[in-house]
C-alpha cells in the first residue's frame, strides 16, 4: 500500500509563500494540488493500491473518487502522529510505502524501479533532494509498518538510517535524481520551472509556473 499524507492545500508551502508576494499564494497551492493528483494518477496507472492521509475532508473525498482504497482523516497538527495513527488501521504484516505529496518529477519508472528494490530489504529510504539541505525523506518503504518510528522532517533520512542500524534491519538508501526532488523552497520552484521537460504530463504545471513572476536559476 502506498500512503500519501497531505495537508489542506491552503496550509502547504509556507516557506515558499513567504518568499513571494501574497498574490501568488493561491498559485503555490495549485502547484501542490496538481503535483499531488499527478502522483495519484501515476500510481493508479500502474494499478498499485494507494491511500491518502489528510485533515481535509475535501481532499479525502476527491481521493476516494480517484480510487483511494484507504483514507484517514487526521487532526492536521503533526505529520508523524497522523501517519502513526493511520497505519494502526492497516494490516500489521503488510508492507507500506509512504511518499510525500510534493514530488513533481515522479513517473512510472520511479515506482517500477523502487518496487523491484523491495524484494530483499526490510527498509528503503529515499532522501529528498532540495535546495534546502535538511536531508528530509521523499519516500520510505517498510516491509512491516512497525519496523521504524515515523520521524519525517528535517534530517529524517539520517534518523531513519540510525534507527534501522540500531535494530539490525536490512535497509538501503536510494538516491533518485530527479524523482526525489521536492518543492520546499523558492529555488525548488525555479528548478522545476527550468526543467519542465523532465516532468511527465507537465501541461498543468506549465500553466501555473508561467503565472509566477520568478527568475529561473
């Protein structure tokens, strides 16, 4: 099961919004929304089951219409608590893949390669790639949901590795360029705008980015 946690769109990307005039906030929210639903569409195209964790009933309803086989409405206060609470409702022996909702470069190739890697590992850690070098985690695969504690956020990829080491788990760290590139800072948005040819089905993103008056780097 692939799980995608997502805040209400108007609460996302505060760091990027703070770096732009207020009139662009809705465009940033649209950018996240499009990226989130493109991720869902990619997973669906491969016939992989997916679930959505969100405090927004609107997002949950839309996700169900898109084919989500599992949804969980959290309080919106803490990502890791939301994931922990959600997985309590899943089968304790079944593997899960938790993937962040702000990865515009994801495509079928990423998922196909990643799931091949799950055959002989307890844990797969995919560090996020961003201009903001906090070494977060773009995706985390667990052969069983209880193998690691959830600690997404700053430097989380390193914390996941340390815990996996302490528990003698078979794990691998996978560096996926550009698939693990997220949207965390304004420079990430600039990078996306400059590399739209690397995004599958980029038309919707292109229309949004053309309205953002930012200088590419």
